[in-house]
C-alpha cells in the first residue's frame, strides 16, 4: 500500500458514519399502519355463493354494524368462502 494512513482513515470514517446511522434509525416492532383494515375469511364447504351470502356473510355484517368505530364494510361471497373487509 502506498498510503496506509489514508486507507485506515477512510475505513474508520465509513465505520463511524455507519454506526451513527444505525444508532439514529427509528425502530419499532409494530409500526403505525396508514390504512387500518381487518379481513375476515370464513370457509364452509359445500355452499354456493348465494348460500354463503345468506347464512354467513350477512350474519357477520349484521354483527359488525354494532361495533363502534367501524366506518366501512365490504363483503364478497364465493364458492365455499366468505370474504369481509372491515
């Protein structure tokens, strides 16, 4: 090496900047979500979409109407499955 002091100084400065960046980073186990939504998926074998809508989906929607803080409910019924976004 022609300039060992310059190389050591450059490496130390890179390490120092990396340590400063890591220590100043914000860390959180559960970060804030911008779109709060809950997905409810209920499966029941052997039912058509119309039966899923009548027996399962409409019952869940009725229960969710009485929960405070819920502003919007979307639902979809397909073969053997009810999907609800709250």
